[in-house]
DNA sequence: CGTACTTTTGAATCGCATCAAATCTGGTGG
DNA sequence: CCACCAGATTTGATGCGATTCAAAAGTACG
């Protein structure tokens, strides 16, 4: 399912929209991270499209570009010893693999999980802009710190024993006021929670039966009556 | 076991060594992160000592200081709904809670797990130094990125199902060439691995019996014969 | 020497992973 | 439009492994 060639080779043939057509102001409504990019760096961006399953880069590839997901979703993953992919990051409307900016080679694989459009920035120009643009740099540091907090929450969640506790923790930490609208399939969510999809289905069922959770399509609501 | 007052109040009575006595060059041998600190910021540091169990700050406290662990160990933790502490970070010879620099209030508790000495930097001066000192800023960004990679490895580990797989992953990713010297008790390590301490003991036993792991005190060695 | 904590082993229980299978869903091509 | 297909969703049955409770032995520290 994965593309056999790296994105750096592929995209030369598939760059579809000239960059001039990019409506930057309206872009930043859906992709707040785009607002950070200074104008000089914007002009060096290449806009690319990718189909589901395509590979952006692989473990060991040199870090030449920084990717910003405009629409769709990109994922960072690694294979465990049994060959199962473990998802390390999921980005919708933001950067992917921010932490690779200061290393030479990637430590993970990055793929696109649905039809997506992205911006690619040359890594060297990206680093220079961070040096010369204080506002950009502050925003970037803030992104890194925010990613750290998110990952700590993920670790906290994965160290909970029960499936129901993980669901509860996810909704409370990733949602707003006990409500969340899932942006992925349940199967994929199960993997993010470190559960088999069957275990997740059953946990959701139990929580509904206990009157603890309300499910309407992709919108999940924790009932205030039994919130911890 | 936790100290009833915040560290900001406590330390005024317990600052033991005048800062002048700090031997910065020799310090950086054990605490590489200290080498990043520009001289101007060094002079604003307060050196403090803390006994095992003392609290540095609590969830909700305003972020006034940045802590650097010189000797000993500091931990970032949160309580789950059952009242069990979950360790989110463990720092020996480095910064603690780096990601809190750009937020107003802490999201975790920080405690000292053994007799330790630390440096406290005023958060505002720390932020100014990051603005004005390019080398310091680069080092800091690199620290943040490194913390992200470490947390991703931790998430990857916690999403492995078997106890033996987690032990194996820990030694391979935190150790060097399949060898690691534990810097904590096994009980504490078990919690970091998301396991009960009994499960960890049994996993270690099974791995030894299988000739897969060699244990000599705190030094664990994965046998090359059966490395994945 | 006593105390608190870690280390270690045992036994019972519970929950999740796994395998299996049926249904539902969205998207594709005839 | 309908048939079809791949993948997601959902439920059931089974086994294993981790948690839990219990207890003994070892260890560090005052």
C-alpha cells in the first residue's frame, strides 16, 4: 500500500496548484500553524497533493523538507518487531515531525492516510527563518512545547489499565468540556488508545449501557452525572 | 510524604551553598544542559537543596522558575482518578518541565525523589535570555526536540502488549548497544513501563531463563543471540 | 536492632487479545 | 442504478497474560 518512491522524487510530477493561487489568509483559518510562517519562507514553499497510502519519507532518509498539512492527514509511524505499524503522531492542519528539524535523518516513517494537500519547506531555509524571525521562532517553540504536553497526556493515557479509563481520559484531555468529535475511524482510534478495536467497541458499549457516555455518530459526550 | 508548602517559600530557609562556590566548568561534565546557560543567566540562579519527597511545585501554581537538576532526581507526576501517581518525566542532570516555559500555570506536580540539588532560574530572565542569546536558544530548541523524541519512544513502548517486549524496547532505546545500567529501583522502573512490579520481575526472570537477558545488579544486557 | 521499603515467589481472578464470523458502509465499475 | 468489493463495525467464544492479593525474604538506613 505504501508508495515505493520517496516523496521528494514523486512530487515533481504531481505538484498541481501553482503556489500563487494559495489564499494564505483563508488558509490560516483552518491551519493556525500557517500563520506563523514568515512571508519570505512562504515563497519558498511547494504545494503538493498526496493520495491515501503515499509515503512522505522513511526512516533513515535525510531531513530535507519540513511538511505542513493543509488538508487531510499525515501520520508518523514505526514498525515494531512483529511488523505492526505503531502511530506516533497524527497531524491534521499542522506540522508533522517537528522534532526532526534538528537531526540529520528521520527516525520514523511518514505517510498520508487520506487524500491530502501539504506544503513543503526547505529545511535549511526553515532553520534560517527561525534564526532571523523572532515571532516565528516564538511560535515554533510554543508548538514544540505544546507537542510535549500532548505526548505526556498520551503517555499518561497509555499507562491507564482499563479500556474505559483510556476512553474517558481521551475525551477529557482531547475534547472540550467532555465532548469530542472523532476525526478518525474507531479502529484507528483503538490503535491510538493502545487497544484492539474489539476491546474499544465493547468499552464504548459498556459505558453507554452504564449511562456514562452518549454516542451520536462521531460525537461522544461524557455524561456529567458520572464524570470522575 | 509530600511537603506541605511550595518550594518557592521553602527554599529561602534552605539555600545552603552560596552561588559563588558553584564550579561551573566541572558542573557541565555531569550536567551537559548546564553548558547551555549563558553567563548572564547563571548569575541569576539560586542553588537549592531538597530532601526526598519534597515538592517543587504543584498543578495550578504559576510558573515563576525554571529548574535544573544538578544532582539527584526530580519527577513530574499527575494523579489519576484513583489517586495513583503517574510519572510523566524523570530528570537526572537536566531541566525539568521544559514545556512549562510558555504557559502560565503548571499542569503537573513536581517532586524530588531523593536528596537533590537544583538550580532555579527566574522564568522571565530565562525567556529574555532565550531571545537574546542565539546559542542558548538553539540548545533549548534542541532540548525540546529531544524530549519529543524521547516521549514518542515512551509512547511506542507503552503501546507494546507484552511485558518482555517493553523491557526489550526500553533497553534498546534507552540503553547503549543492548546494555543499560538502571538508575532507579525496579519497582519504579515497572511503573515507568506501565507494569505492576510483579509482572516486571517475572518478565525479567523469563528473559533470563530463556538466555535472552543477563542481569548483573543494575546492569542489564540483551544477549545478541536473540536480539530481534 | 528495628523499621520501612524493595525484591521475590505463589495463587486466584479479571480483562484484554485473538480468532471467527456476520453485518454494515462507502466507493467503484458495470 | 445496481452489483460488488474492501474495509469498518459489531458480537461471540476462548486462552493467555497481567493485575491483584498475600506473604516471605532481602536490604538500606537511622
